[in-house]
C-alpha cells in the first residue's frame, strides 16, 4: 500500500517536470483562457513568459517604440517634454534612446508614476552615478566654479 503512494507521487513529479520543461511546445496549442479575476490579483501572480493570451501576461513584454510618433503613443511625452514638434517637423530620427526608454518605462511601472516624474527620477539617478548632485553641481570636493 505504501508503494502505491510513493509511486503516484513519483509519477506526478516526473510528469509535472516534463510538462514544465516542454511548456514552450504545448502552451501555444492551448486555447485562450478567459478568467475573470480582479486586476490586483492578476498583477500579484508571478508568471513566466507566457504568450499574451494568458491573463496578466501583458505586462511581461512590451516592445519599445522606435520613432517619435510611437514614443508619444507609448506615453513618453508630456507638456514639459513635448515630442509633437519633432513629429510635425517630419523628424526621421529613431526617437528617444532605447536604453533610457526601457529604464524610464521600468520606473513608470514599478513606482506607478507619470512620465515626467519617471524622467526626473531617471535623470537624478544618472546624475548620482556620475557624481553630480540633484541641483546639477558636481559633488567633487575639489571642484572650483568661477561664476
């Protein structure tokens, strides 16, 4: 009788391991799940990289925009940081810096702040890394300013 319990647990362990390791193969074949859970509950569920048809997985991957118009659509613009003049002028540049956008987007999502606040936090962090104070003056004690 004891062997039946251990055998069942072992078979379930092996089966779940095989399913976990082969999930990229069988997850796309599953139908779209439509579970109506509160949004707070969905955001608290840890989830590996599943296709976007699974609930709560839309925050896992978001492609960063590559032009000024897509930067505006993605929320990387505000009254203080207006990109509409670049779009109106037909600016063909690639848009904002990809690494900066990724970091600002991470700050916006993790701290739940708007674009201006995330940009301020990002800029102050860059200043701090380079030895510059929040007021824009170098923190170097040997710095001499003639103003």
